């Protein structure tokens, strides 16, 4: 093999290595973006679920008291 062939093979090998590295870098960047979006969705869904539980708990705490007060007023009116 002459010198020119060795240089061309080395350049081709380096070019192939660079292309493989770039494609891996791009795949990693895309996967990182998907991963971040998935984590953000989990955080937001957790916050929304927690808020929904708080709202339901608040409404459940309020409803029995209001119903109890109405029943008491109704009983007092019937007895009197």
C-alpha cells in the first residue's frame, strides 16, 4: 500500500467514526428531551392529582356539615 491509500483509509475511518459519534449524540439528545418531558408530565400530573384530592376532601368535609345543619333545623321546626 502506498502512502496515499493509507491516508485515504485513515480519513475514511475517522469520517465514519465522526458520523457514528454524531448520530449517537443526536439520539442521546432526543432521548434526553423525551425523558425530561415524561418527568415533567409526571410532576404536573402529580400536582394536579394532589390538588384534585384536596378539592374532593374539602368538598366532602363541607357537605356533611351542611346536611347536618339542615336536618337539625328541620327537626327543631317539627318538634316546636
